[in-house]
C-alpha cells in the first residue's frame, strides 16, 4: 500500500502544524559541541546526553581542551551514555584530526564529516543541518520508523529511507521535517505502543490502515 503525493503533502502539513517549533533537543552552542553531543547520542537519549554535556562542556568545549584529557577521564565523564569506551576513542581521535587538519574547526560538508571517527551519515546530516543550516535529513530510529509507517518512505534500511524522504519532501523542508518526524516518534508514534488513538495522521497512515482493516 502506498500513499499518494497529495496525501504526502497532507501528512507534512499536519506534522508542521503539530510541531511548529520542533528543533534539535540536544543542547549546544557551537558546531563542535553539537558534533560531540551527536556522537554521544548514538544508542542514548538526548536527555541523558544533555546531562553529560552540561558538565563536560563547562571545561571541555574545544578540540584542544579534549586532547588535554586522558582517555580514562573522558570515559568516566560519559560512562552513563553507553558504549563509552568506543565513543571516547572516537571523540579523541576526531579532536586530534580537527586540530591537525582543520585548525580546530568542524568542517561543514557531509563528505568531510563522515571521514571523522564515530561520524556516520546520520551524525553528519545532523551537524550540517543544525549547526550550518544546510538542507539535510538525518534518519535516526524515529525518522526511520515513523516515515515508513506513515508512507513517506517505503524502505527497509536507513540509506534508502533517506533517499525516499529526499524525493518525497520538498528540499526546503528537509531539516524541519526531520525534526517533525522525531518529535512525532517520541511523543505519539512510539516503537512498541504507538498512540494511534490520539494521532491526527490515522486516516493517511499505512501502518494504521494495515492494523485496523
């Protein structure tokens, strides 16, 4: 089952009205802080990451300052976000590259960002969208789930889902739509128990129709 182009427009309009002020829920002041916060957010909630970075960024908010830390020290600070050993290794290696190759500045292109340790396409898209105001759609678990349930995408992996969304959403709305889908996934279209009874998208949603026909 697929939804029509007209229905896709209706979905986007409803989401836009539902979440007019949707934005990243990670706290950051600079592109570098967002990069670090996004690396930490893998398999971790934004709420938890914000608690960690509130403490972390007080003393360490530049690549050189991170490199003044021993790895064990960083591990202890970020331990509660999960996968802390691997994240610590990637963060310190990334900081080293930023200092040596980019004059301590975060690059603003996806091509350069994904070369950094711990930075995949999703993280790169988050950074270029939120820190540099470039049009991009970062497909996390919420975006993947919600877009495929509704019918904005029809794919079984993250890469194809991103391509579907880029095709089905006007470029000017890519960054905003990314946040609309995340907000909807966190608040309504949850993984295990979606709140279909209070969702305004049920008449358009493939998932709802398939499970209530």
